């Protein structure tokens, strides 16, 4: 991930989440972030229940879920790709959709 901070000016850090686990303190979650470029820092976040609720509300937004799925499937999440995921194409004339079929998948009539 790319990380910017007002304290770093225009510097962009390259980082990744290295751990997400129950915290040492009761009722907390610990998220560890490791920056690798241009400096090597370890950042520890102690997330309290309010922080976790806020993060969950943000992640559960439909637009965010669609983007996460697109990214997880290696689609990159461009606007055109997201539209394909969000709105399956209607079945072509003379075809029918069977339950459980992939969106946009059709089978021949008859």
C-alpha cells in the first residue's frame, strides 16, 4: 500500500499490513504495519471497539465490497470492470438462466 502523511511532506511510503490480531489489552485489536520504502518503520495500531466498528461500517458499504472483490479477483477494480461485477448482463434472446449460473452465463434453449 502507499501511505502519505502531512508530517512527511510529499514523501510516499510503501508499506504493508504485517499482522492483525487480538490485542494484549482486553477489548482491543492490534494491527501492525511495516513500511519498507523509503524508510523501514514498524507501526503498531491498537484498535479499540469504536475503531473496529467504524472500520466495519466502512468495509460493508456496497461500493467498497464490489471494489474489494474486484481487487481480490485480480481485476484491478477499474470502473468498467466494476460495472460488470455489479450488474450482470441480461440473458440473450432464446436462452434462459438456470439457478446458480454465473451472471451473464447462458445456455442454449431446447
